[in-house]
């Protein structure tokens, strides 16, 4: 009884804390969203999905087959997402579309999938991406690691921030 009460109380507390600090959209984990709402009919991982299904057209993200703009397609009900979830999903997939080819070409061979690497090895501290075990400032570290072109460094670091900001 006491145990059940405590569990409920702490769940409520967690809800109150997260609810008061962040909007719903920011606490929605896009990876989980993809797995729960899309993977059933599409490929298993969002990274691969982006690769085979989406492309950039001007500043829009569109389906390769349909040519439909991703945001409106999802808001029209494909995949049955709430509108806030659709926004999280579009931002997530667009970010993958931008960073995945870079990570794939220059980092994957040593570090494996970005999502796993980032979550195991890196943390956010005062808004900066830091090596979990090394304490390194990663944006600075990447100036001499991974052979990224200058403009690719902030792109990759923003991707890491986004991965770490969702729970
Ligand atoms: C019930 C099965 C199902 C679910 C769930 C589903 N899809 Fe689809 N999706 C399809 C089918 C089938 C097509 C191809 C037919 C079409 O274009 O409507 C498609 C097409 C698409 C396209 C267009 C592809 C192209 O090449 O133009 C996109 C983008 C897309 N889905 C994204 C998503 C996302 C993101 C989710 C999760 C939020 C999702 N889908 C959930 C079945 C599904
Ligand atoms: C040839 C293999 C190789 C490639 C390619 C490579 N890395 Fe690394 N990376 C390593 C090794 C080994 C370490 C650990 C070495 C160390 O800590 O000094 C490391 C460390 C890191 C760290 C620091 C982790 C920490 O905890 O401090 C980051 C971040 C990182 N790599 C990102 C990248 C990115 C992004 C790319 C692609 C642009 C990339 N790496 C390409 C092998 C590689």
C-alpha cells in the first residue's frame, strides 16, 4: 500500500516537474515517436527511413515517391500524430536528413549509429556537449578530430545537442 502510494506520488512529482519546465513538444522523444508510430509500416530506424524515403527540395523536406511536404502530410493525419508530435517528428527527420550523410561517411565506421554513440558517450552541461567520461568540450575537440569541414562542425554539434535534449 505504502509502496504503491509512493510510486504514484513520485510519478506525479516527475510529471509536475517536467510539465512545469518544458512544453510537451520538447519532452516528446522523437526516437520513441518514430518507433511507436511509424516503424510498424516503415523501416526499423528513423535514420534509415530518412535515407530511403525523404529528400530536400529547396528548404522543404518531401517524400521521394509522393513529392508531398512531410509536415503537411503528417498534419493531415498520416501516422496519426498529434500536431505537436508532428512538429517534433518533422524537426527530427529534417535534422537527420542534414546530418546523416556526414555522420555516415565520416564517423559511422568507428562510432556506429549516432543515436547510440551520442547517448552513451556524451552529455549536455550548461548547454555545451561534453564527453561523458573525458570532460572534453566536443565542439572544440572536433576541430582536430573526424575530418569535418568547418561548417559541418556546428551542424554535427547541433545534432548531438538535439539527441541529448530529448529524454
Ligand atoms: C499503417 C501503416 C503506416 C504507418 C503507421 C505510417 N505509414 Fe507512412 N506510409 C505508409 C504507406 C503504405 C505509404 C506509401 C503510400 C502512400 O504514399 O501513401 C507511406 C508513405 C509515407 C511517406 C511518403 C513517402 C514518399 O516516398 O513520398 C512518408 C513521408 C511517410 N509515410 C512517413 C511516415 C511517418 C513519419 C510515419 C509515422 C509518424 C508513418 N509514415 C506512419 C504506411 C504507413
Ligand atoms: C578512425 C576512427 C574514428 C573516426 C573516423 C572518428 N572517430 Fe571519433 N573517436 C575515435 C576514437 C578512437 C576516439 C577516442 C579517442 C580519444 O578519446 O582520444 C574518438 C573520440 C570521439 C569523441 C570524444 C568522445 C569523448 O568522450 O570525449 C567524439 C565526440 C567523436 N569521437 C566524434 C566523432 C565524429 C563526430 C566523427 C565523424 C566526423 C568521428 N568521431 C570520427 C575514433 C574515430
